[in-house]
C-alpha cells in the first residue's frame, strides 16, 4: 500500500498540471477549502507543505439554462461557464499551500483582524433604470477597496453578500459602462467580483455570505460554483427552477475565530420584505436556521451571526419629500420573532449584514445583539440618508429599544474589526482611501461609536 501511495504521489508531481486562473480559500461547513477556477478541463494540483494533493471537480464547464429576471427577453441570456471549478480541503496543520503556483492564505488559529465588506458589484439593471459607471474607478471602486483592505493585513475577510449586479446590457451610448459583460455567467462574475477582488482574495481566507442577488432566479448558478461554503449536493445548483427550494437555502455553519469566538454563516437571502405565513416553505427553512444557530452558539464565548438581510437595522425612503424609516426584514422577523423580541438566539452577540448600501450600527437596550451593516463596498449607494436623529420610539423590530445608532452614507468603504479581548472588538469604518470616518467599541452585545446618534426622546406627557 505504501508503494502504491508513493507511486500515486510521484505521478501527480510528474504529470503536467492544469493552470489555475483564480485560486482562493473559502471557509466552509467542514473547515478551510482551497478553491480554484481554471479554463482547463482538469483540476490543477494543490500543493500543501511541498506535497501535491489532487483537487476534485466541484462544477464542470458548461452553459446553464437561462434564468430570466429582467423586464424583457432581450435582457436575459443563458449563463455560460467555460471554466472548471475545483475544491480540496486544507488540513488545519498546513503551513504552506498553493494552487498552480498561486499561493493561498491559510486560516489562523486565532483571528485578530477581520475585514468586513458587502454589496460590491456594479449595478446595471434595466428594470430600475440603473447604469453605474463600471469603467470609472471612482464610481465603481471595488478594486480600489480590495487593494486597500488587503493592505490592512486581515486574518479573515467576511463578505455579507451581493457580489454580482451586472444583470443587463449597458444602455447604448453610455460610456460609463460601455463594453461591460452582463448576465449571470463567468464573464460577469469575473468582471464584478473575482477579478477586482484578487488582492483581497490573496490576503486572507474568506467567509462568503449569500446575498439576494445570488438567489436562484438571479446569480445563484455562479454562487454555488464559486463561493458557497457547502459541499455540492444534487439539486443544489440553481440550474432548474423546479429545484429552487433546495438551491435557495442552506443550513448555517460556524467558522471558528479562536479562543471561543466564532462567526455563524446564515443563508437567509431569499427572504422577501413581507411577513411569511406558515405555508411558505421559507418559514420552515428559516425556523431550521434559527434552531441551528441557537445550537451552534452553545458553549461559544462570542458569536457574530452573518447574514445578508438586516434583521435589526434601518433603511430610509422618501415619499412626498418626507423621509420615512423602513424597519429590518419583516419576513425573518415574522419567523424568528416568535422566539422573543430580541429576534436572535441568546448566544448571538453581533449581527453582521449588508443589503442596505450604507454603513450602519445599531445598539439596543437589554440583551438584544448589536447590528452592523456594511453594504457600502462598491454598489451604487442608497440615495436617501437616515435622519440625524431617529424618531421617538423608532424600532427596527417589534419589542426592541434603540439605545444608540450611527450611520454613514457619504461614500464607499470597508470595516475593520480588531479583537481587543475575549468578548470585545474595536471597529473602524474606512473610506476607499483608508481614511477612518468612525470608530466603535463592541463589548458583548453592546456597541458604541464615536459618531453616535442618540434617538430622539419621546414627547413629554
């Protein structure tokens, strides 16, 4: 047997290996995974501590069925993936690893610095008459953010969802996005995420959170191929509409941060912004998520819960010249709120989300976990800012009381979390160029920021 294994290893080293166009590390439900994307039909070799290890095909190249979501058939097309996506687990004891000559960042036993980003794609959507200037680094700065965030030397990157926004062709005569690839295939995924993210993918392993843009009816085919942290399974690919219930939800999993801290990854992106009735399959799926999250927090000293949809945050809309607050996602609240006003299981300390194209922090009275939103890393920003002071008794979910909040909507950026103790972190909100516009302290479930906005007092009497 030893001779056979030695012969197989020698054959791997001697055989010409496929080249990897892109390689990165995804934190998965089974630990760290090396993932590679190649134009070859076979997988490149993964080298771990000087030894070649075979990778397995996660998804073969192919053109997948059209998933039309745009307003006209001309604005939808089949998803072409002329690339092979490969996987291989990374042993916890590995010291060095590379794929096709591309060095891979390895997980640290104790994560001390985390970069948090979200909503990074360039928005081109005919139904919304939106055409972001993808060709302008100031208007679409994700590549600049990735480079600057990589210079922070993070131990881990958390992306809170929405990676692909180039859903339709650039309008004729629009120089800002002229020539942009579009749709849900490889060319759009490469332009919107994998190419601009290259320096940050090389800097640290990633926790990938699914966004609503990665639902099966949109960019879910690429999500399962390139980013999802679960092993492949039948019907979990978003290729056939009949399989969307399987493809649009997956169970939570925990990523250890060392010393009893963790990030629990939640796939709740398919939630609409309306209450769910008991007959909706999503209600049952979200209840399973809640129970799994509760179980995963048992014994942990500190838990970040990462999901795309803000459960405990605010957005704003303007009607007839008046700014009106929009509460957190009511679909998730309609299921999770049955367990109590705090919405999340008792073991959750901080909720990390995206979806709203801004940065935000909300701290609550009582034992409700703090909410942070980092949906400001490249996508066309929300145009309605939150008020300087929340209206009296404003609450993102029934039964919650806001103690303080902060928000920033004046540009793009990223957030850095630095560990300061067993249950404490320091957060810094950075602009594209790295300038700090706010600093926060997190101690357990409570958070406080320098640029804090205290809710307005209720009227007397």
